[in-house]
């Protein structure tokens, strides 16, 4: 899972969680589960969540809080080495 860290113009994506889950189908199911259920530390008091499926089997999630929003991505990768 990737999430945005930092404030202002200097925001960048960071990997915050990697977990082997088996085959490609299981990995896609886990990515969707995390997109729907993961509770980020920010924003406090989440009010809504939008889950957008991206073309490569990953998801972009936008969590709206009372005073701010937070977004993260879940992605499926294949270990090759």
C-alpha cells in the first residue's frame, strides 16, 4: 500500500505496507479489501470514502474527514527476484 506523506508542495508517495498473499487472484482481493477497509491515521473522524479502480488492478482511495482529506493507493505486484 502506498500513502501520501508530508504537507504542501513536497508531498510524495511512500510505501507503508507490503504483504505476500499468494497468487494474483488473492493479491487482487486483498488490495480491494484494504481499499475498502484500511483506516489511515489521518484524517481524524473520517466521514466518507471513495474507492477508484485503476486500470492496472490497483485502487486509489480518498478518505474525507471533517477538516481534511487523505488519499492512498493499494497495488498488486509480482515478486520476480
